[in-house]
């Protein structure tokens, strides 16, 4: 019906036609029409029609070949918050699955880095001496990351939100500078690490590089100056290495792809700060990547490379035998290559390469291997999300239990739920601080978590501006404001309402 943005629309549907059935395309056209009508008349800060943003987010989702419901939700993701259309209308027209995803994405817009931290952090980071501030900043962002996952519930919600943020970062120049800095910090601290934990290497790299100039402008410009000439030199050098390698590979009868890969600016900056800012110590500023068909060929090529050029001791990394926590696999070696220049070479199969770029999204898209058992897939997701550090163990056990209950991998993959946070909820104070409470917590738990005085005198609460009784069960994302009266004191029946041990201990002491 509407066709006012034919170019954007055509690009999207070209991508979709490559992997969806014609009937799916028809459904998505109807979804797009609805989104277009809903956003009619709205423009982005850049002056472009608003609908170009959801279309672009859907295009990113299509690059990862996600399913129809995820695409529909990407097209609709800003409708409930930014237009007159409601979530109810979306559910009525397009069903519960799509509405559920849209609702998840809408809720996530509350997960925001506090503005004062965005201002303070670059200065603290530059000074590098206020450990205490670092720690509370780290605590704040770790809570945000957990909260992000807890509120997402379905992994597809996370992927849509990442696509949304990626497009916003690609167009961030249109915003005013202060806003850019906060959003760039938030992207570096919350979004890029999540993309990384999900193994989506392409997205992590792009999010970081788009944020870097806005989050740390001085450092970014200094680094650009520093590496510009060195970088060009190494690109030319790698081209020579590439030709030599191709010749050798042909000689031993291996069909392989060889290309140069420039290190992302942000990860280069992080690495340099760990290496006394000495560029000579960075051997993968431009690295060579060799892609082969099988694992045997990976080791065969490693042997070939080591016979051609002497490896640096201690620099051979076998991530095939020992994958990184997020599932990354590859062989890395650093050699004295042609002319004695030290350079890194990465060797991997096509499939490893694919998983390194697509990560968790690959589980929807990758059709060439038999379905994994849910437990295996689950273990992979688990490692990606929470890493292997010890203090996350309770979540892991929850997650493992979920996996055992599901026998059909396709069904499980469809709605990859993240209910391993089911024992915790995340709520806000009126000024945006986040509290992490046991699930089924009530305003009493909230009040005592802030201060025992607030707990002792609480009479009720406002949740998202609406007055509720003390028995109200808090939900993820609630904004909680406690109402107090001086003459109120704790009552024995509060013990039936309080869930946290801190609140219960205070109440017990007061009533006895
Ligand atoms: Mn959006």
C-alpha cells in the first residue's frame, strides 16, 4: 500500500528473499505497512523519515538470517513507545509471539547508563587513580548487563536490541555531543560486551569502533595519528605475505582463502594500554587469516607455516583444542615472516569463521550441520553469556535444568529463553539507580535495601507513579518510590511480605 521509501524497502526484501519463503515475505510486507503508517510524519534527528530506522534494524537482523518473528518485531520495535499504536493492537494483528518480542525490546529501553557516570568515567579512566570510582562504575555496568539479560527473557530480544543500537550508532553523528558521549559509553560498557559474550564478533567490533571516537575522543585521535603510517606499511606488507602463502598452499594441493585483517581501533587501543603504548609489540595490527575446509587442514597449514617461517616461542595458541569461553575457535601463531617482520597468522575452518562472526545468531542460520542436542547448544550459550568465572554458578545450574526439560532442539532454539535469572528481579529508584532483589520481593524489601529508616517507616509505594499496597509484588523494570510516615513502625505481618534476609532481620529485631 504505502511505498514512499522504495529503496530502503527493496534492500530489505532483497535480503529476505534469499532465505525466507514467499508467504513469509507477504506477511512481513503487511507488518512493514503497519509500521510505516504508525510512524507516518515522524522524522529522525538526521531529517530522514523515521521508518528508515526500523527498516535498517530489520536489515541487520536479516544479515544474521534470523526468523520471521524476529524480523517483524524489529520492524515494529519502536511502535508502542513512539506512536499512538499500542502493544495490544500489535498482538491483535500479528499474534502473541511478535507482540512478546516487541514488548521485550520496549522494556529494555529503561536499561540506561546513568548520565553522571557517562560524564565522570572518561575523566576517571584518564586519570587512572581513583580505584574506588572505577569499582562502583564497574558495579553499575555489571548490574546493567545482568539487568539487560534478565529483562530480555528471549534471546531474540537481545539480538533485536543489538541491531537497534548498531543502527543508532551508525547514525550517531546526528545527535548533539553530550548525548553522543552517554550513548557511546553505554554501547562500550553494555552492548559490545553482550555481543562479545554471544560470540557475535562482527557486531562487537563495529559497535566498539563506532563508540570509541565519542566515548574517548582524545585517545581516539591520538591513536589515529600514531598508527596511520604504520598501518599503511603493514597492509602493503601483508599483501606480499598473502601472495607467498597462496603459492605454497597451491603447491601442497590445498584450496584455501587468505586475507589480511586490520585490527579494530578500539581493541587496538585496549591492547596498546596493556603493552606500554608500544606499537612494536602489537603483531596483529594487520593479521593474516587463512580459511580452510577441515580441522586437519588447519593443523597441516600450521605445520606448513612453521616450516616456512620461524614461530615466536610462546605465541602459538590452539583455540581449536581449547576454545575461548564464548566459543571462538582458531589457531593463532606469530612468526618471523618474509624479511624478518613479525606478524600474526590465524588459521581456521570456514565453519569456525562463520561462528566467530555470527556467534549465537548462527544457531538460527546455520543449516549445514545436524541439529545439536539442546544440552550442547545450551552449554555453548551458557558459556557465551556468563563466561566461566565462578560467581555465576547459580545461574548456570538454573540454565542447565532448563535445558534438560526440553527435548526438541528446534522448539528450544525458536524461543531461546533466558529465564536463568528467574530468582532475581531488577527495579529502579526514582532517580534511576538499580536495585537487584529476590523475585517476588515487595516494596518492603526495596525500602530496607535502601535504608533501614526507610523500611521502618514505610506505609506504601508508588510503582511507575501508581499507588500500591505493601503486598505488591515487584516486577522487572518497575520504578519504585516509597511513601513513609514518621509514626509508622514495622509490624509482625510484614514478615509474610518481606523476601530478602536483610528486610526480615530488621523487622524481626523491631517487633521483638
Ligand atoms: Mn529503535
